């Protein structure tokens, strides 16, 4: 058997394991979802060895999709870390054999704490299965390993089982993209859904601004210092009256007018597109990106007051 044949054998064997898992889905899965939804506190996941790695991943998936969950190392739990378990927690215990000594040793304490236990195992006759409140069966006939020893098919089945539970819980909780963003504030989706224009705009001293009667040379200097190739033009009350961009300056140069005598109000564009500081950053980004005319920056206005300027470059830099 060559390399490609061996790889295909492993993949097909794992696919067969997952098909067997799908075929095994029944009422016990409904019961598991109801137990998870009714958990008074958090979900605690545990497993030894490779099962522990799977439990760690599923704990992270649950936490990021609306179900408070943590991983607890069974060995450490037997030496004091069991204190992280609170009365009313729900336990998901992963073990292919269902005979992991470390997990079995935890069961008396978990019962004393009135914690419900769901076992994920390939052995329905195991100690873990018999002493748990509910068992989810992972039908693993053999591992993909040529020795039938290294966890391969069994860990794949456990991983997919955990993912299926997490996604089913998302549906039951009506978990939306806004909720996902709340738990992923640094991610691209989080920034798009949580950030507002006010979080990204240049404001205060970083907001390039001149008065209506500002001379041409001051406009040029403020624009250069601002670094956004534009300046907001305001009146004495701070109300936005117009916008001057680098394009407007070039037009003034081309007219060969008396530049020293030019004032800001004479070269500004009086009806620029503006956005509100409370506008969602995603909506602002879409407005600028999909505009038929190039919109690389926009004045930010609250009421009529100029409060900042937002640039497409800044939004892209932030991951939008």
C-alpha cells in the first residue's frame, strides 16, 4: 500500500466513523441538550490524554457560542482543582474506554455537589457510562492507526459530537451574529458589529479643522499636519460648513488665482457626505467602499457640529 492509499484508507475510516455517529443520534441527544440548557451554572469538561485535548477545544467552542464552559484537568482536580466546580454545574466527561481512573475517581464528589454528568464514550458498558446521568455513545469500531491504538477515529467522533452539541445549543439559544461578536471583540466580525464610527474617527487635536475665513496657507498647513488629505471647515459655533480635500487644493493651483487672498470658504465643497458618530462602523465602511464616487474619508457630524473625520484607510487598518 502506497502513501496515497494509506491516506485514503484513514480518511474513509474516519468518514465511516462519523456516519456511524450520525446514525446513532437519538432521544439521548435531545436529553443532553435539555440538560445543558438547564444547567444552573457552567459546563465543566474533562478528559485524560487526547480526550482531554478534545474536551479543551469543545469547552472553548461552547464558551464562544453562548454557553459558559471551562476545561478541568482530571488529575489536577483530584488534588484540589475540583474546587472550580460549583454546586449545580454540569459535567461533560470524555473517555473512549469509559474506564479512565481519574474520571471515575471524580464521580463521588460530583454527586455530592449535585452535578449532572454526561459521559461521552465508546463503551456503553463502562463504569463511567453506568454511573453518569446520561451517556452519548461514540460508535468507534476501530482506530485508523495501523496498531488500532492511537486515538484517531475516536477523537474525531468526540470532536464532532462536541461541535454538534455546541451548534444545536446556539440554535436553541437563538444565538445571533451580534452575540458572537460580543464574545469576539478583537475579531473581524466583532469589530464590524461592535465598533461605531466614534471608535475609529480622528477627533480632538487629530481632527484637521479650519474656520471659514482661514487663509489658503493655513489650510495647506493643517491638511499636511492632519495626514488625511482633507480638512473640515467650521463656523464660530463649530458647525460643519464644508470640506476641503487635496483635490480642491489642486484645482485652486490650476486656476492660478491669487492664492494668498483665498479663504477656506472659497474653495471648500459645501455639501459633503457626512456620518454620525453613533453609526455602525460596518455600515460606514460599506457606504465608503460601495460608493459610485470615491469616498476615502468622511466628516463626522453630531447634529450640525463637526466632531471628527473617519478614513477608509483607518478602517481597513483596524481590520474592517
